[in-house]
C-alpha cells in the first residue's frame, strides 16, 4: 500500500490475496505430511518468512516494524492492547458462520471428525484441507491488516 500508493482497503485486499496464494501453496506442499512433520514444515516456513522480513530492512524496517497510515482518525499507537472500537468484528464472524453453514462447512466438519470416513464417503480431503489452509491465511491477513492500520505499525508480534 505504501509503495504502490493505493488505498488502505485495496492494500488489505491485496494482502489477503497474497496470503491465500501462499496458504494454498504451503498447503499443497505440506498437507500430505503427517503428525510432527506438518507442524515442523509450517513452523519452518513461518521462521523463514520472519528472517526474510528481518533481512529486507530497506523495505520492511526489519524488527522495528513499518509505519502505516491510520485506518481511523481516532487511532492511536498506544491502543495496541485495546480491541477495535464498537462491537466485535461482525464481518469476520458472518463470513465464518456462512462458511460453516454451507456444504463446504459440512465437508470440513466431516474431515475433522474422521478423515478416513470422510474420504470413503467421497470427500476429497486433501482439496478441502488445502482450502482451509488458504482461507485461514486470508482471515489472518485481513485481521492483521486492520490491526496494523488501526495501531499505525505493521510488525510481527513476539
């Protein structure tokens, strides 16, 4: 958003698209792994991204974080631990509820309850687990984008 000179919401949407693509790719590479190997692979990816962000200091300011314009006029950097103003994130709650009430939600619940049984019943478990990887990345990217612009600083949390 800062370098392309686009509005904040366009930047957040672009971040969500990039996160979805990365989640889809990481899911494709890692979801055939089992048990501890999946956890290790996703942890290694997260650590690699952290190191990349730290090394690219000219673009990201490394561990200091990147100053971002405020989303709301009354935002303040000392509001890091405060929730966003008003009621909870209704958009994210509504999207998650609609997803879980859909046919895809029943596939996800079936895979959660018994992956082998879901596979026998014809659910493509790999496809839907990869979809969940991508969607969870989108939820995290949108929440992080709004939080970063609410606080005015984009940086990783320790």
